[in-house]
């Protein structure tokens, strides 16, 4: 929108959401609304689907006119996904929307290739700045204090929304681990720091499994376990399997293979069923005691 959501108020953003709630009533495709940000997505294998998506954009344009509002075309863009995408040109208010290769969505840099190279680089740069700030502000070398500082200031930067962009390529992992090792370098002079504190792969594995468990034990949430996973129930079980394992979907691309919905299925299936059904506190405790037994990606 041309004017953003008013800041510093609880009621105003709620009233704004109520006002724009019918924005997508004439849009028959996937729609995502967050504050004053709107995203629509649709598979467009042929020109017919492209023209249909253009009609949805025009419907939103008409809604804005009827509601005495306008979209800011300078902040609107189009991202095309897939090698066979037709790269159709879409218009809003008679103006062609710019085509973008990278866009920030709720703090995560999304790429049309499905990879997160730019986001990893940006995250590492932000985390390095935070490490420098911490090292200038705190003179302590106590491992206990350093761990508290790390969890409060550095780790949130590195692991923000990590299930979305969890890196699998060695160069990306090395980039993020270099930040962690730089932070722990001071504490290592006093005492041996556990490798798990510097292993980005172990930290991300734990984050993925905790989110999977949260979805698993809260099926009534808006984002359910079945949104990502298909639990295959078997009538017969063996010593290697149980009746509540996730079936592995077929994948034809590395992007799908390394996505949140696929990459930790084998690890999840190896966790005892009773542990999966336990509460969050006990599940975390079990992970802390057994995390090192799982193979990394």
C-alpha cells in the first residue's frame, strides 16, 4: 500500500487487517497476507494460467480503487520459479512490474533459484558485526557467561528462520561456522569448548527436529504436521521400523531434497516413537543427550 501500517499501536494494525481482509476475495490462487504485505502465487505452465494470474492482479487493482487505496508499484515485483517458467510480464495500473531474482520475505532473502547463498552471506555478515560488538563490550572469558552472551546476541541472528534456509552446501556451512568459531576463540583459551557449540550442522539439526516435534504434538495449529509430511502407518512393524514413520517423498531436484519437508525425515524416523510423543521439554532434553548419534547431512 502507498501508506504503511501505523507504528506504535496495537489497535490500528488490527483495524487495518480488518479493512483489507477482503482484498483476495476474487483471487483464486494461493494468497499470503502479513500486515501491509501481500503475496500471491500460482503455477503457470501455459499462457492461459499466466493470463488468469494477470486477471487476479487486475481484480486486486479494482479492489484498491473501490477501497480508496493504491498499491505502491515501486515496491511490487514478480519472481519466476522453475527452469521452464514462461517469464510472463505482469502489469499493475498499466505499468509492467519489475522482475526480481531476490526478495526479502519476513527477514529471509528468497531467491528464484531456490537457494539461499545471498541470505547466508548476509546473515554471516550481520553475525560477524554482532560478534565484534560483543567482544568490544564484554571483557569476560568465562565459558558460562560467554555461552549466555552467545545465546542472547549471536545465535538469534544466525538461526533466525533457519528451518526455511538451512544450508547444506559445505561452503555455506563453513561460512556460518567461521562466525561461531570466532566467537568461541576467546573462551577456548580458558577451557575446552564442546564441538557442538561450534558445529552449525548440529545446531541446525536440533532446530529442525524441535520444529518438527512442535508441529507433531500440536496438530490443531494453523501450520500442521501434515502440511509438510506424510505419516505412513504400517500394519506390521519390525525392529527397524514402527507404525508412525514419515514416508520419504520422491525428489527430482536438490532444492526439494534439502528442503525442510525432506532433509530430516530419516533422522526423525530413527527417534523412538515414545520420544516423539513426549512434551517439548523432555524432547529437548533427549536431543541434548543423543544429538551426536545422528549422522549429519
